[in-house]
């Protein structure tokens, strides 16, 4: 009985020195005490301040650079920087894969976020944003017979729509699921004959809604567009309740951890 009681608790994991150094610098950046462009200090200075060796500081800096919180200038000095959306999104996408989220979960989430993006884009899109969407549309109309290219343009369209909302929180929130959700468009265009034409037609209606500042119309067409994805996915022979596969996550897996 005594042995069982003694084995009740798990071992406590002690964070490595490099993680502690990275977390300390990250806190200074996220708190605003270190602003983007401010010097973080030389490796020698950081070694002295933290009381650690150079290899520990270098590993901490490597982790911060991968997260986009620190970058080296032309003088090789270290500066605080803003995290990259792509880096943050790819990390969340990897977490979704590891948790074996399903396509049904992705679809339900994307439906909410894409409709919100469309509504806000109709309210906030400027001439440059609409011009970028028109350019994307023109390319898509020329790529109806090229599923791979069309899938790439579809992903770009939704990213442009999100940016047109001029809501950075929304833009960042929708990106991780988008990295996994929209690459399936290529499969749908290959297996569902009318899939490509319906997708491009929906994009045209969305652009027209933005031009008219019609938030309700934009929301309606985005809802139809995302519903079409679900129908196409099922007609292509896939099960909404299957976990997201790495083949559909290849874009999210390119960035380093």
C-alpha cells in the first residue's frame, strides 16, 4: 500500500534553460516593453544577463526566430518583430491534425468564419481589395480546366476576401482551418464535373456583393458557396467524419516548427 501511495504522482518536468530564456524574451515582446524594431541584445549580453552559456542563448533565439518574434538585421544584431501570420497559422493547423479533427468540424468552423469575413468585407473592402479579387477571378475563369491551379486560386480568393474585411483578428482566426479546408478543392474539381464552374460563379456573386456594399448578399452567397463544398466533398466519395489527412495538410506542414 505504501508503494502504491508513493507512485501516485507523475514526475515533474523541469523546463530547459533555453525554453526559459525564450519565454522571458517573448514576455517582453508580447507585453509591449520590447517593441518591433527594438534591439533584443547581443548573444554575449544575453548570456551575461541570464547567466547561461552561448549554446543555450542560440537555441532560445532559434525558437524565437521560428515564431517570428525575433529577427536578425543586416548588422546581424537581434531585433524584436511581429509574429508572422503564416507561422502562427501553420502551428495551429498542425495542432488540428494531431488532434485528428474531422472535415465536419472544419466545415462547420469555416462556414461561420467565411460568412463573417464576407459580411465584413462587404462593409470595409476598398478599391484595391476589390481589384485584387477581380484579378483573381479573371485567372480563375481561365483555369476552369486546371483543378490544381483553380484550387490554388480558390484558396487565394478566400484569403483576399478575409483581408478585405480589414479585421486582423478574423483574418488570423480563419487561416488555420483554411490551410486544411481549401486544398480539398482540387479533389472536388477533379471528381465533380460541375464543381469548378459553380465555384467560380459563386466567387463572381461575392465580388458583386462587395461592390454593392451588400453584406446580407455576401453572407448569403458565402453560405451557398461553403454548402457547395460540403456537397462536392461528399459526391467525391469522402466522409465528413474522417480525420483530416496529411495529404490535405501539405501546405500547413511546409513551415518549420
